[in-house]
C-alpha cells in the first residue's frame, strides 16, 4: 500500500478540533491500513514525529430506500498523537 493512499482526509469536526489542543490530529484512513502504516504516512507527509496512533473501525449502517435495502460504506478513523512540541496545521496543508 502506498503511503499517500493511507490517509484519505483530515476530520475537521468539533471533537477533532478539541483533541487538537491535546496534541492529537484525527484522520480518516484506509480500512486496510495498520497503525505502523498510518504512523509512517503522517511522519512522511507532514514531517512530524508521532508518539502514538489509535484507530477505530466503523461498520456501514443499514439504509433503506423504499423497498431496496442497502448499506453505507465501512470506514476507519485514526487519532494520531504527536510528539511533544510537534504541530500539524491542517489549514496550511490544504
């Protein structure tokens, strides 16, 4: 898996900005990516040192459109804790 394919998008939400004060950044990542892949991708793309990575998998919920039953896509979220003194300015990189 290519490093540029690991991170799909930063999650700029209310909770995501709150944990930013704790030195964490939240990303939507590829469902096949492991913690080591995420760590390497963030360190290479943003040129920072990563202290830890926590991931969460979300199953796609069931949806109904009339008689048709479907499912939304599954996705994965990663909380990346940066090393002391490191900062990622997401608005600068956009």
